[in-house]
């Protein structure tokens, strides 16, 4: 169980900010919460200024009343430490707490995420507040988790960060000689002779804007600074975690992630967290595969452990380019999508709409109208009732997959810092292209790190593995030798951990596994492409076309155009008992789906079931049995033939194996499998 205490259902609720309202509103909120089946609230997310009005002054009067109120009304609490926005007095008295921008500008007080992660002031007072909160409230039986800060993010380039960066480098490299080697500082006469000569990489030093992208003259320096900033914020998290654990070691600790957020290495962060939670805010026009892949990433951060959907909007986000409403049924559909992929809680921002500042038009359970007579409230109350009815039957459910996609933050940073070959290189988009194929084939897939065990998988896919880290090639070699299937793509195997090229030809450490050698790569301008045939159909080759030679592999397809017509574009190599595959260019969704289907069939991986493309299919298992989720993301009623007999937990309907199940627009079915 990820939660503290007696939790017997998927918790339902979200961020509640009663401190923004008069106390006369609070009791009405409690009535509305009961009506909507709300059973958990996240409190105290942005209250630092009111909790600590002065350097040596703390005032918990209002929070005491709020904690008493929710306790008296039977609500569980995810208690935040409130440290995502420091008080104004702190910025005035201790300006070191303020972040410095990428252009070297020191910020003033305002916004959030405005604290330097290496500020001694911030670290001292944030940990102190977390400790006081734990000491004061830790023995209240309704606290199910600690919520440290909120949505960590942002970078800083101040003097404190520069000094801390040097210390981080000393610990990582030991000597300046090793640092100079790892960064290849012989290039452009960048050799360092003293640690104090190292400066932060920003617009004042190594980095520059190329269109809307930040580029760097020294990839090793910028890559290490990314790692350093992620580690610096993680240290801030750990300081607060240590402070609350001192008083409440039994209460689990988390912070809310933001899906595929490039700035922080969540795989490293997750090792310091008791459970993972995240905030899901799909942009207008996002396809369901994007949220599904993010859910699977969150599940994979703790090796398949259930996670928490900490935030989503009940209706509308206030900060998107187009703040479109969630259409009827979509809030319920996306909530169950989270549960289908491993969430053991469905939570929202926010419970009541604020009346001022930038989030006053962000959706809420209780709208500015202040009553229950709204579409959003009715939908949320209905979902709350369903989750109450489901009880604990789905809790601790795991998803079993025999296919995996490798995702690595260092690789993401390094690939997109690369000085060439194309501005169209996008690591996330490459991951999504392959993920979509598994999703549309209804084949479960885990999103894993390079440190995870591969032995339980039949097929491992590592799109755009530009950085093949020390030891990972050995892990892949053992996996394929033992009978596994491995697939990677163009722009893979170029560099090692420090972004230094592995000489001897691309794809470097992977050449023997793949049985190929890449001589050149043709970067094609946007809109241009080559062609290839696969399975009797023609597909496009775009972005980067590798010109490769076979060294034991066989060509499954070749380019049709240009001076490299006839050269392999898709290869397979028998290695030990397994096979390794290489896709030498970017193609389209239709090709990936066809190719992944063939690979899975050869690897003995079967889909959960056949279903129309609009229906998403997943499976969770726990001690109560197997549970088949069907989610209709389409705009019309869809039908699917069931591969098993089961009972729909939401409607009570019973189905036999081979029967058709009809799903209305945006509808959901959860079948407990009775016969297979």
C-alpha cells in the first residue's frame, strides 16, 4: 500500500485552499465534498507566507483550524510542506534566495519556482518549516502522505549555483585532468587550470539561442549542468524529506512530477521517493497515447509500483494556448485511464476556484457559482460514487508487460544538445512514435530506465539511444544473447556518458550486437524524404537517413531513392539466441505499427485483445484477480469482441467469452475476468 493508514479504496479529491476564503465558506465546502464523495484533500501547498510571517515567527492558527475541520469531516490529508514559493520578507532580507535567469538577470520576488536550489537561506528555512509541520501534525491519524514543495522546476545560474557546481564537479571527476578529458577542453582552448575558472553555462558563457532552442558550444559542460541542477533540487527535496521523516518515519513522502518534464531526471528522483505522483494536463489536441505513455513512465519509475494522479483539471486549464473545456465524459474517461495504467488515487487541482490571480479561471469541483448545480460538479460526484462503489478491488493492481521502451534523461539532454545533425531531432517524439505502435496494438509496454532489469522482457526498444552509457551495452548484449529481441534507431550509440564520441564507427558500442556500421547520415530538411518498401507497402524515410554497411546483419528493407538507393534502411541481426534490429531513419505511424506487430509476433508477444483503434485496452492484476479496462476515446459508439468472460464492475453486466461489448462515446468498462 502506497498510503499511510487505513485506505480501502482509490482515494478521490485534490488540492484544497480554504485559507483563500473566509471561514463561513468552509462548512459549505464540507457539505459539497460529501455530496461529491471526496475523501482526500491536499492542504497547505502555498501557505509559507502565512505560516511564517517573519524570520523567527510561526503562526499555525489557521492551519490548525483547517486540520481540525477536515478531520472532523472524515477527510484524509495529503499534507504539503508549502515550500514552492518563499515569503516576501525572505527575498527582501536574503536576496541569495532568488533565482538568476539563463541570461544572468537576478530575479526579484514574485511568481513561484523562484527559489535558488543552492541558496543556504532557502535550504535552511524550507527544511525548518517541514520539520515544524511534521512535529505539529504528524500524529494526526488522517495524514496519508507528505507532499514536499510542488512541481519542482526551473534553473538557476547565480553565484551560489556556480560555487556548488564546482563542488559537484570535484566529487564527480576528482581532478581537473579528468574534467578536462571528459569535457574535451582541448577544443577551442578551454583547458581549466583551477576549479575557480569553471563558470556556469548560460548566455554569458557557452550557450546561445538557435531559433527557439538553446544550443551550447560545449555539450559536456551543459550536460553536466543539467545533471547538477536536477541533483541540486533533489537535495532540497531530501532535506525536507529528512525533516519530516525525523518525526513521522511511518508516513510516506512524495512530490508531484509533471510527466515527461525535461528539466529533472525523474528516474533518479524516484529512488528517493516512497511513491510517485504526477500532474496530468494534456494540451489541446493531445492524443490519448501521450497521456498513456506518461502514465506508463510514472509506473515504471518505481518498477511497476502503483502511483498517484495528484492533479488534473476537472474541466478547463487556465494556462494552455486554447483553454478548451473537457467535453462531457472526458474527465471520467481520463481519470479511469490513469487507474487503468496503475494509479491508486484520482485527484484534482482544485476543489474550489480562487477569485484572484492567474488560476482563478482554472477548473474546480466548486465553481465561482458556489453550488452543486453545475455540469462539472455532477460529473465529479458521479465519478466519486463509482470509485466508492469499487472500493478496494483494484488497489495495488500491477500491469504485466513483456515489451519495454527504454527512456533516459541523460540521453534526452545529450541528444538535443548535439551540434547537429538536424533541428528536427526530438527524443520525446521518437519515444512517442514507437509507443503509439504498442498502444494501438493493445500490447502492454513498460517505460524503463537503462538501470532496470531486462530479463523479464521479450522485446526491448530503445529509440534514439544517442548516449549508450557505460555497462548498458553489456546488459543489452546479455539480453540478446539469451534470446531477447532488441530494437534501436538512427542517431544511436554515438557517445558515452560524457558526450564523447565512441570512435571506430557508429553505432559505437552497439555495432557487434546490431551487426552494422554507419558511415554517414543524411539530414533531410523538413518536408523532404526518401522511400522504402516493407511488407509490400511503401513508407517514407525522414529526418535522418543513415548510410550503413552490413557486418553480419541482413537487410529487411533498402532505400529507394538518391545516391544511397539500395543501401539498408531496416536490418536484423541474429546474435546468440536473440535478434537485434536497426531502423535507420524516421518513418510514420503506419510503418511502426506494422513493424512492431511483426516483431511482437516473432517474439511471442500477444496483444491483450483485438479492438477498434479508438478503444484503449489495458490489464491490471492483484490478489482480487485480473481486470480488463476498455476506454473509448472516440466520438462514436464502438464495439469490441471480448477475449474472456467477465463482470463489468461499473454496470454489473456479465459477458461471456466472444461476446460483443458496446461502449458509448467516451465510455469506460472495467471487467473482472471470470473465464479466459
